[in-house]
């Protein structure tokens, strides 16, 4: 069973809409549904941002990815389209998507290579600027 991190649940309860509170109440069951539907195995502790639950997973073919579960709203509805357009060029690659629920299967990034690890601040800003220009 998937455990929803309490800070994520608390944020939805305290600051969310009725729809986001309903989302958080059912997100563990939704995660289980998509693990089965897309033949995924959990491969690490659940992570989260302000809105989404992110689960590291491994596909039946051995592909490491993440399952991102989030409510569909004005801020998230266009995410799959943008990720498809960028197709991994400067942004994470979209592997699968369920439009009805907003659930995304995304390539897993290398957490050992954060931009914050670049020792030269000027170089880090150059990398970030180049990336933003490509995505813009």
C-alpha cells in the first residue's frame, strides 16, 4: 500500500480546493491502480512537491521511471502537451499519460547530477539560461 506523505496531505487539506482534497483522499488508491495498469513496481520512497505525489518505479521491462499523480487543474492540464513537445530535450520525457486523471509516467532523472552541484555559479547560470531558452 502506498503511503501519502503527511506534508502533502496536510497542504491539500489546508490550502486546496474541494477537488484537491478529494484527490488527496483517493491518491493512494489511484497509485495502486496505475501501478497495476502500467505494470510498475515501487522502487523507493514516495516523494512530493506542493501538489503532486511522485513514486519512483520500475517497469516490467526494467525501465526506471517515476509515477506522478496530481489533480487536473489549470496549472497541470497542459503539462503532458508541453512534455510531449519537448520530448526529453531539456525536460523530462513523458512515457505515458492518463488524461482523465492527470497521471503521468515520466523518465527518472539522475538525482546525483543536480545543477546545484556545479561548482562555478556563472556556469550553473549559463546552463540554466540555455535550458530555459530551449524550453521557451
